[in-house]
């Protein structure tokens, strides 16, 4: 039972219908306005994805958007980078009726955006601006099912936002971080790179952990093996040094690429012709 | 777990009996209904009238006797409901909750109550760890392996550990992180198996004793990295100390006990006496000095451990400073410190997240349960960990009627004449309007093979400050027997459908009549007038209008203004206590039935007089608490 | 209690499944319902993510023939749901996936009989045994296994790959075993045995 609005990713520069309406009109439950969408031809967008809003939406190459995802660009442009996965029933932006994402600070937002060099070369002008309420997803971002990303959020590359996590306004999430399932990041928070936020609820219930990127030598193993290396030979410091934590992330990103490939077939196929 | 409304809890009668005392078990079995002298201390004199006492669901003690019905068991011998406090448990098997493999009981202790296979929990977040290969690129399965947490993305690379093969991870980890058994000097220690070294800790706690400390070992390492005989981990030090003191005790004991067996017999009085005499004997001879015991050689004085290879560890003066500096350093910070929860199951020396080692999964058990007073077995599951079947399962639900409730939706005609009630067609049980009557259908379903006569009793006004009025329109009724299973199968498809679909619109609740009746169930109507919350009175009455209920709310009469949720109110009486707005109704259930039981009628309380033949009249009585809803504030 | 639904909210199938017209089911041909199961409004069921036999073949940008992939796997099952199971409003059922030997593939999500999935819960488990209760707002991670009579509390986050043994209660984020349900759990009509009653209440 697909919904009536069979939205296909337009080739390029889809003629925008209501792109010039007032950005602030989102607060008064406007008619579902169709934002101008710029999607890469290699992006896969399911039919039942809902796009609403007035600001442009940009979708990078290789990105997968699952069915029933909802993307609202009432408060600002939405830029989804390359090779992202946006899962079902997640909400990007603030839906109409819940008030526009009233945003106050734009800390570091412009700078972050500039360093993102290949974010959809075909931006329709408004996408890269410094508007408040813009949602910016860099490359290889995974947004889990039922997650919600408020307006004004910047998510850097390699970030995972898990199932039903909630990212409130003006949050900035550093690269390769992970927001675990059902965590809620309070408005304005800065999550540094390589940080895992896990635990229950928000505030004090949440715990943080920094992922290790470099190589480590276990002190116990070292202390035990300093002399009696024979027992655990071949465990450490062979083949040119220790393994770095970074390769775990590399493996994950590789897995994500495979997942996108699989999804592109599934979602692409179910749509008939992309 | 709190339940959504409506719910029914059952109070185990054991709350009213004295604490189980094996010597008095006969007595307590014969009179489990007897209110104990300790419960109602103020009304101690009224004890003879025990049945007159209303069960107060809000009393602090009630928490300990109220159970959801499915948690209760029933002892056929005592003819009584048994709650988790009235039973004893016996472990049938140990199994790992992750791989569901059984661990033989002989292994449980040596493995520290933890899975000996590949099951680990994340030391950072407790999620299960999975064994993954690093070289995912080529898809080959040969690369080094790590344990990784799919939740918080912790991996053993965070602590600089990887594995050569994906099997037997625990042994690999143990090899890496625990002291290899030491050759030379301590011959005894060499002869000890690894399990012996670990066992002392596993006796007392579930701490994984395989896991050695981190920091404590570091200074040693710096000191004498070449001396292999020095124990460097905490466990090894403990083992060395133990060995040393065993040797000392053995050497100072005159009688030639086998030193190896000494440890096992610490508890025997003989050994204790000998240990005590180690100290006293020398003192006495020193005091009296007359040397009348000269014949015996004076045992050498026991000494303390003095060297590192005897297990003594002297922390370097700078070690604490080093830790503090590390804490203060930039690359550690708050996130680099291990939390208390994380440290709870780690080595006592683990301070930083880098010191945390993966934790093998704690085992779980399958247990059989026995009645505490008569030792009859009540629950016996099948041994296999994965099986969900029971060999014996005497649950209370097979004996006492199962109570279910649902709000009675008022007929449309009534709501038409009373517009105020139209919204109450489907009352929101989480926000009941004070003073607006609601009706509930209380269904009791009999699971016994004998018909049962039920008598329900409830106080007309619920205990506590929020006084709600309760009326059971038909307090006495019969429930049919759960006779024919096939009947039930055929009827279940139709009968409840009929009751739920049509009856609310055709019937009006009448006093003294059952609402509906099926083969083994009966439904009666319960009428409840939720009371006003203290402090909320004025507000509540504004909507509903004053009525004669005023007198019941004696406690709240002097209250003025709206209830203060902010806690600023100084008067504690005015504040609502947590969950005071929950409408809990105590109901006393008394069931009587004629059982053609084989059991000796002398047994048990309910037996009473036999009614001729082998039919025995039985009765069972207990308090039940119906949670109807929460009163709106 | 399920909310009162408008007349004709549910479509009843031949085997007695009641499926809300407002449910959002994808890939119906890859879903098997055992009968008398309920799927409420806004529940998303991802039958379109099924296991393909030759999913390793294609490369990222070779959109060679999506029809072949879909057609060749017409008989592959993404989700099975047993009898008297109940999928509440806005829940998401999604087959689990895993990267194995460089191939990312989806595995079937098997849901047993008398299973309850609460509102807004997201289930990516590999298997959900009979009589399992999943509270509302719970998240069941990829490839998790919930054995029979497992009980997942509201708001729990069962991490990926976790096994919840029978009769165990799990809760928290990440979920841990916090207790056990009583021996009477799952008895018809009592807690855990309400599936038939729930089915009757849905109209």
C-alpha cells in the first residue's frame, strides 16, 4: 500500500515548485510543500520517502534512503552527503506543526560545511548556505530506523546514529562517532570525534566512551611477556607494529559499503526502475 | 516491572505467618491464616479477630507479600499458596546465557561461574562481545581475531589484545594475561594446577579471578624484569602468599600433618586448635618459663613474607603519584577512567578503561523449587538448558481462580441521558476522574477440575487517605469446573466473543446477579467511585459537584488549594505520596470446593470435615489486590 | 488494550490474520503470517530485504538487472510470523543483516507464536521465540536471539547478537538480564498468555 506521493529522485535540478515560500511558514502547519531536491543519479531513494519543506534538499551519490523516511526542510536546507544510509521511519528536520527548529547558535557550522568538499556538486544554490536550521550529513553517515535528527544538526562523516536515537537542535557530532540506540543528545551539544554515546535516555543516563584509533599495547600482556615472550609469541609486535583501532572502523565502513550495495539492489528493484 | 492497569496481585499468606522456622513448621502449616503477632503491632489485642483486618495494599509490608499471580506456586501438600519466600531452590544445571551450553557442576567453580568458551561481555557496557576477524577486506577468515562489542564499539584492540584463532578465546586470553606457571623455586606452586590458583576467589564472588591486575604489575616489571620467579599479577601474588603461609604453618606445627592437605582442613577444630597453639604455646612457655614442656622441641617462630617471590608486594612510593598524573593527563580525562560499575567485576587495580579486560559471561542456572515447610517439590524444569518444559510445575494459577478485569463500557442509552458520562464510555485508567463512578467487569476463571464457590469481600472504602468507594455487586457466586478440555477449545472461540461483543450494550449491571457466566468462568461487576486526592479536593469538586462523599475524605477536609507537586509545600500531609493516587482495591477471596481428593483429609488446613465418601470440603482464602487505575490529579 | 479502531480498520486474511489498512508492509511476497496475527497501523514490515542466493555477484554501481535479483529470490522468505502474534502500532520489523566473507546478506527474521511486539519497537532479531514479550519502545539489535518466553522490558536496547535465554527478563540500555518471569508466565489468560484474548479484542 504505497503512499500516493511517489517521489522519485529527480535527475538534476528538479524545477522547484515552492522553493521560494517563506521559511518561517513552517510553524503554521502549511500544506505539504515539496522542496527542491537535488539527488545524485547513483542515490537510491525509496518511493515512500516523504520530502516536505521549502529549503532545498541535496542527496549525495551512493546514498540509500529507506522507505518511510521523512525529510523536512522547513527550517533550513538538508544536505545528505555521499554514501549515507538513511533508515526507515527516521525523521530529518522538524516536521510541520511542531514548530520550526528554532535555532540559536551556529557554532562552527559554516566551517564544518566548507571542509566538506564533495558534498553533492550539484547543489541548487541554497544548499550550502549558512542558514540556521540546516541539516548537514557528511559522507558515510548511518541513520538508524526511527531516529530523529532535529533541524540545525551537523553530522560528520562516518557517524552512526542508531535506532530511535534523538539528536536535538544544533548538535554537532564529530566524525566516526556513534550515538547508540535510544540515546538522546540534548540541544547544542558537541560530540567529539570517535566518541561513542551509549546508555539510557539522556543527560545523566548517558555514558561516553572514546574509541581508540591508534595502536595499543596491553600493559598486562607486556609485563608478562617482557621476559617470557615464548608463551605468547606471535601475538604482539609482529608484522610491523601493533594493529590500530582504526582498522576496525575501516572494516565497518567496508561493511557499510556492502550493505549499501545490497540495499541499492533491493530498494532499487522494488521500485521497478530507478 | 510495574504492570499496566488493570492488574491483579495476590498476597501470599506467608506475610501473616511467622518467619518460617523449621522447628515449628508443623504448626505454621496448620494455621497459615493466623495473623502473626508481629504484623499488626498496634492491634495486638485484636489478633483473635484476624479475619476482620483489612489488607492494606499501601502498607509498607504489603510490598513484600504481593505477587503477580503467575509468580506464585501452590503446594498440594500444604494446600497453600507459595510465594518466592516460601520456597527453597536447588540448582539443576548451570548454563551460559549466551551460548546456552551447560557447564558441568564440577567445572563451575574452577571457571569462576563464567563461561569457559567464547562468550564474553563488554567490559565497558556489558553487551555481548562477538569474535570478529580483522581482515575483512579479502573475505578471508584467517586474520587475527578480536572481540568486539556491537553496541559501544569497544574491541580488544582498545586494550591491545588480539587472538590468533577464533576458538578457545578464554584460554588464549588467560594465557596472555595471567602468569605462566612458574618453574623453579616454589615447587609446590608448580605442582598446583591453574584451577587451584584461581579457586580461592571464585569461592567468594563472581569476580573473574582469571583477570589479573594491571597497575600493580607494572612497577615489578620495571624493577626486575628478568626474575621469572617473582609473581607479578595479583592472583599469582595471592597464590604465592598462600603457599608461603601454608609452608609456615606446616613448619611451625609439631605434628606431622601433610602440609598439602592443611588448607583443606582449616575448618576442622583440630587444626584450629593447632593454629591457636602456635601462638599461645610459645607465650605460655615464655611466661612461666619453667620449661616443663621441654620434651617437645620448640617450634620455630612463624615469620611473615618478606621477599617478592614469597608474594610480598611493596608499592613504590611514586606509584600513586603516577596514577594521579595519568588521571590528570590530557589523553585520559574523565572518559579514560573506568567507572565504578566497570570496575566492579575487574581486578581491584583496574583504574583506567585501558585496564579493563573482557569478562566471560556469567553463568545462569535452572533451579527446582521446593516448599519450605513440607519439602515437597513444586517446580522441576527439564535439565536441558534450552528446554522450556517442566517435569513438575505446581503453579498457583492451576488452583486459584485467575482474575482479570476490564472496564465496563456504559451502554449508549445511559450516556445519552447523562452527557457528562459520555466521555467515560472508555475510561482512561491512567487518569480516573475523582468521584465519577466506573464499573469494571471482574472475571474469575477456574482452572481446577471441581466447581468452586467464591466469596469476595472488600472494604466499602479503600484504606488510606484517598478513600475510594468499592462495591462488588455480586460478592458470592459459583464457577464451573474446568472439566473438559475439548469443551474449552470449542467454546473459547465463541463464548468470550459473545460476552465482549454484545453484552455491554444489552445489559445493565444489577446487584446480586452475576454479569456473565461461562463453563469455567464467571464475571461480576465491580463498581468503584475513585476518591479525591488530598489537596485536590476543591478542584475536583468543581467539575463533579459536591456530594455526600465529603465525609469520607476526612483527611483532606482542611486542605486548601491545588496539590503542590513541586514539593515546596511544607505540610507533608498535603503532599501526595508517590503512588498514592493509584486506586488499589483489596479484595478478600474465599474459595470453597468439594474435592474428591486422594490426599489424607487430615493434611492441610482447608480439609475440614469430609462430606461423606471420598469427597473432601476444602477452602482457601487469600487477599487479592486489584489495581484499577490511577486517579487523575 | 488496543485502541478502538475505526470500522474496517483491519483486513482479515483467510487464515485469520488481521492487518491494519494503515500498516506499511513492504515485500509482501516475502512475508509469511502463521494466522491470527495482528499487524497494527503504521507498523513497518520490511519483507523487501530478503536473502538472495547470488548477492555477492554485483558490484556497487552495476545496476545490472535488479529484476533478476528480485525474481530469482521470489521464494526466499524475509519474515515469518507465527500464530497469535501481535505487532503493535509503529513497530518496525526488519530482517537482520550481516557481512559474511565480504558479502552483505539479509537473514530471515523468524517470529514465533504468541509474540507481542510493543509500540514503536524496532526488531531486527534473527529469531524471536514463542511467547516472547517485547515492550514498547524497545530496540532489538541485529541478529539477536530471543528464546521462548523471554521478556523484554519497555525501552530496553537489546544489543546486536545478544541471546536472551528462556524465561529471562531483560531491560536497560544495553539490555542485561535483570530477572526471570514466574513459572506461571505464559499460562493461557495470565501474563504472557494473553495472545488469544488480544486477538479477540481486535476488530
